């Protein structure tokens, strides 16, 4: 299995999404971050909430997850940010090589 993971987080404002994406890429914790608009429905503090948000899809290596998590928590505006990772089961070798070359070596 490839060591590529996709990490997801959401924010309410596009500028927050761009700030998080830029920090992760600049620090070589992610090779790429996609920012996608969407809607969320969730329970928070006993109430059902609906909001427009931006989804960040962060491409990184499994070994960098904790560093990515720390970076997101340090700059994320939410009290409890979503930080969820899923493994990429299959990845083209050329793309995986690029992700590896663009993320820091640990």
C-alpha cells in the first residue's frame, strides 16, 4: 500500500482555507491542498447546525499526519476542527513520487 493519505478539514471562510493550505505546502507537510466549497449539516453543542464551508483535501504522507494535525490545530479558527485522514489504497507511481518529493523527509 502507498504511504499517501488524504487529510480532510473544513473552515467557514475561504481566507482561512487558503492560509491553512499555504502553511502546509510552504512547510512541506503537504504536496497539494485542494479547496472545495460545500455545505455541512452537523450537531454541535446539542443543536443541529447548517453552514457553508470550504473542504480542504490535503495530500501528504502517512508519516507526516501528526505534524499536519499539529499545524492545523495551531492555525485553525474552529474550537474543534475536523482532522480526518484516509489512506490512498492505490496511487499512480508518478504521482506518489511527486508527493514524496514535495514533502519533507522524516
